[in-house]
């Protein structure tokens, strides 16, 4: 029996969102300044008056734009080494350790940027589908390649990647409204399964 597992990352496999944690780890002083500057945007976002993708892009860009790919990858690896396994839910770790990879394809499907989720995906022996950071001449532009990997975009990306493959069962794991479409699309949608 061939299975496909699709795991949301933030809040599903981890105890909390990793974006703020990573950006603070990357540059704490810059993080503090930019966080204060972005408070009006975060407030408008909470009131649903702004698009989440725009705010996210603005905040990430304010800290990482202009940084080299080599430095970002190095910091992402250091971030992983510092926070793994403590930020990963114990139940999720146990579940992942027992996956039979010979009959199961596994993907982390995350709205977070690929740059800091990749070391976790590698550790879990999973493929990664995430919001992609755009680099030009190995420098982060502050933009994303394509759309923010959230909501229906999660399903679009999965379909694109598994095109032509056949699975007996698809199981998705998520914990927020951003995972709803993915949970609905799968044969089996598991909401807050590891909580």
C-alpha cells in the first residue's frame, strides 16, 4: 500500500510558529527594531485589513534582504542545531521515527520559507514544499518565488509535485485555517493530531 503524508510544519510538527524565532535568531537587534516598525501592519493584519502575504514579505525582507545565500544557509543550519528537537512536538517526533519510507512518500508543506525549514525536512527524511525565497546572484532579494505556500496554494503545489504518481491513501496533517484546503483534499485530514 503506497501512502502520501503531507505535514504542515508550524504548529503542527512544532510547538509554535518558527518565523519570528528564526528572524530573531538571525539578527536580534534588527528584529527588535523591525518588529516595532511593523506593529501597525501586524495590527491591520489582525483586523483582516491587510493581506498576510504582504506583511510577511515586508517583515522577512526587512531583516534578510541583501543577505547572501551562504550566510542564510549557515544561520539556518545553526538555528536547526540550536532548536532541534526541543521545538518539535514529542508526539510528532515519535510518529516520524516510525514512518516506513519504503511505502510512504512524505512532504512538509509549509508557508514558512524554505531556507529555515529545509534542515528540519532533511532530518525527518522528508521532501519540502514551502514558500520559496528568491535569490539573484546568490543574494536574497526579499521576494518570494511564486505564491506564499498557504491555503489552496498548498494543494496546488502538492498536485504539481505528485503529478503522475498513484497513492492508495493520502493523509494530511494541519492545525490552522491555512491548512483547511489541504486537509479537505486528502483522503484523510488530521487536525491537531499531535497536540
